[in-house]
């Protein structure tokens, strides 16, 4: 705030006008210049230029036109500083804001996303505001008001007011005409706006001439010079401590081409935005003792960067129901492309290149990340989870084929050996050529390499279990996660899914067969008071009749409340199906899964068991992999389970439970007590780990 001028500065005496300003919104408490009472005698601070902290910069909400959102204090000061540098004639530079996810061109008044495609938003410099909304006036209007204010109260003078009699009406000291209204000054801090519409003029005339009211009581808005809250340098989003790359699955091409909000939410940058906001919200609530730990999500969009079929698929698509067929071509067929040996390598290499590009760009804007011990994790959704897994395992389609040559008859191997050798010879030459052309993307002729160590890998709504089963993966029978994904590739591996997701599959039975009978870990509901670490939870085993019993109980409750005959008949039919399903399930359970000899026994074999043997039954995974989101237990599940299945696959990113799950697993190294909404905090077990 500007200090008082020396005694020899000229003073200007102005009439007093006592006016109680209406209360401002709670989210924007009045501080700084506007905190001074309007009946204060000295107004030396009102005759000083606005300081950088009193000006506030805004960006436009791209969803609601002409709605302006204030930048955080530190970002606003940086923008105002650059604005004044530009005015002085020095070279203009871009300013990075909103956690260094956006870059601003102050001269052009634009704000652009750095890591993902998004409509460029406008920005505006706010110096004059309507205190009812604290939305900024247009810059040209604010410039006119500031010029008039400087004429009435020259910079460097001390403005004082003279007492006014209670019966004396306030008099306007100055007036400025704007586009749709005019503004009058009644004191250094009292400015009123009056609309010039016929309705406004008639209303003021009635109030002033007929009712004897003050004109200021009929104003259409009270203006403020300077924002309601003084910006502070420390009010910024802190540096990133844990970076997560999110790789999308199918239908990304579809969502990019269709302008439907419900479908567009599946775009990977929308997914990241939703999760980022939820994680940030719950981190402040549940981890207040670790305020400087920032988790950031960056999208990896790969589908638009490759043209898989060069238009051939479009040429063979039938004309009838063309739009529906195009939607299918642009979404579901991504899976077929990925399973084709012609395109698997191209897709994997494209994703790796995009991750490397994004990571290099991130380090350019965040050079302190590595020095601060920053960590990196991967999230793969849907098909993206399979892609990430194959990258981490260095999956090669041809290599996989060659690895199984020993299973073929000898005469076939002899015929193929020469062809395989030729293939690898040509492949080596191709890699050499690619390295010459694109050195930044290849470190060697060996496996694909990510430029960082992966801390956690999250497979979300993942069909990976199905892919691995089709590839012939068998249970390892030793419980080591390395048999699925080595710790050298990722320290921890999480398979997160919703019970209704038709695309998701489990993974733990591929490690230990008897985990088919062990329930996935149930993810904590965000609203639970206590959220103990998942490692402390006891394993739960499926009851063979559990599902049918629950459904039967819900059906009994519903049939008791049903008054409609048709509805009752429908419930009875449903009950019969449930009983039939229960008998079917029992018959399946009666069949042996394994025998001690490794050979499946007959219906009455003494060796039959749920588990291969007693030793196998006692084996446990070194840590759990499968995590299931909670679902509501109600009769509507029977019906909504089918109707919500398609949407369940894309609901993860707006799920509060998912956000808290990410947060709790990412903050694992620094937690020392169960997460609780009553204590609402974790404390750092080791202060040195608080920056993780």
C-alpha cells in the first residue's frame, strides 16, 4: 500500500459523503484499499496509483462466455508485472500460470493450455469493479475511469473530506460517460454507476423527484477502484511432486469429432481435469499437514497422431446407418487395430514418443522437479491400460511369436528360421534409419524406454486380464507380482475397476489361481470417517451363495412393498431366475478346480477342492492388485447394473472415491495413521518424505 505523502504536498478538500457499502460475497472478503471506512477523513491512499497487488487479472470461463474467473494472487502479480514491463517498452515475455499448465500472452490477452488441445481463452486486466459481483469492467472503460479519478484526485496529493450535514444531499464531484451507463464520484472511494435505459431513468426520477430519495440510493451499481482482495506473491499453485501421465483407451477419435458434452467427457484432457480438481479438493481436506505436496495429471492423447488404415476402412463401410458405423469404426475398432501385428508396434511407439515429448516439455517448464525428488506414475484407462502394460513389459508381437517357436514341430521351425532371421535383419536396419532421422526418440536399438522410473502403475477399467488370458498367460503359483509386472518396471501395480464395467477384468487369479475366490479390495468411500491403509485390511473370501442371498433378501423387501399385480408377477419370475442361478453356481462350485496331481478329478474325487492344495491355499500375494469401487446394494442394481454398464466404463474420472483412492495410494509413503474425516489429516512419518 502506498505510504502517506510528505507534508509539503498540496491538499485537496472534498465534500464528505458517508455511505455504507453493501456487504461483499463471502468468498471475496474486502481487504486493502477498500477496507477503509468511507467516513474516514484522510484519503491519501485513494490518490495513489494502484499497486500490482490491488489489480487483479482474470481469464474467461470457456463454458460461460463473459464470465471472468480471477487468477490466483501470485499469478495475477506476475501478469501485472509483465504488463508494466510491456508498457515500459521492454521485450514481452510469456507468463506461465495456473500451476504452469497454461501460458499467457499479456499483449494479445490470451491464455493457452500447454499440454492438451483446448480453446484459447481471453484474459482481462481488472482495476475497476462492480462490488455486487466483483466482475471487472472492460479495460477501455476502466482506463476512462482511472483517468477521471486522477483528474479529481491527482496522484501524490492528500485528499480530505469536509463534514456534511445529515440533511444535506450528496453532490456529484465528477462524471464519466461510458458505453451503457455513466459514473459519478461522490468521494475518493464512492463511485456510483447509473444506467441510461428508459426504465432506469423513470425509476430514478420517481425516487428522487417524488419520494425525495437520494440519487445514490437509486444507482445501478457501486464501483470499486481495486479488487476486493489484495493479491499475495505466495498465493500460487506449488511445484509438482508427483506427476501422472494418463493414457486413454478407445473412442478418443470419436469424442474429438463429436460435440456432445456427455461423450466429450471421455476426452483424456477432460478426464485429467476432473480428477485433478477432485484430488486437489480432498488433499486439502484430508492432508492439511502436507500442504506442499502437489499431484498433477497430464493427458497422453495418441489416437489423433496416427492414421491406422489410410482410409481403407472408410471405403468398405456400408452406407446404411453410416453415422453409427463411423462411430463404431472410430471407437471399438481401435481394439482390433491394436491386436493386429501391423499396427501394434506403431501404436506402442507413438504412445512412448508422446510420453517422452510431454515429459521433456514438463521438465522445461518445471526444472526443479528432478532436484526436488519428483516421482512419475502411469495411468492407463481401458485399452490404454493394455498399451501401458505392454510398454512397461516391452511387449513385441514378433518377439512373442519367436519366443514360442520351440513349441512348434521341428520341420516347421526349420522352415521359419531363415524367414525370422531375415525379419530381424531388416528390422535392425529400420531401427538404424529411424535413429538417424529421429535421434530424440530413440536411445538405442533395444527395448522401448521411458525417460523416468515408474513409481505406480494404475490400470483403470482395464481389459488387461482378458488380453493376457488370450495371450496364454498362466498363473505363476508363487504369488510374486514380478510374474505379471516386474518391480523394475513399476514399484506398485493397481487394477481399479467398477463392478458394472463390462470392459474390466481381474488380474490376481493370473498370479494365484485361488484368488478367484478372494474378493477384490473394496475401495474406501470418500465419505467414510475412517480410511485405514489398504495393506492393513483383511482378505475377504466369496460366499458361493452370497450374491443370490443378497438378491433374494432385496427381492423379499421389494415384493412386500409391491402393490401392483404385474410388478409382483415380474418379481416372482425374477426370483425363479435367481434360484436357478444359485443352483447353477452351486453345481459349478461342486466341480473341482484343481487336484493335487494337477489333473482335474471327477465329481466325486477326493482331491477336489476350491484351491489346488493346502499349501497353495496358504499362499498370498506380496501385495494386492485388484481394487473394486463400491456399489449401492439395492434391488435397482439388478436393473441398473445392465443399463449403467456402458457409462460405468467412463465414470471413474468424476468419482470421488477414485480421487481419494489415487490420493491415498500416492501419499502412501508419508501416511502414519488411518485417514479420518474427524481428524482429516495424515502426518508425515518421516519429514524427509513430506515432499514426495
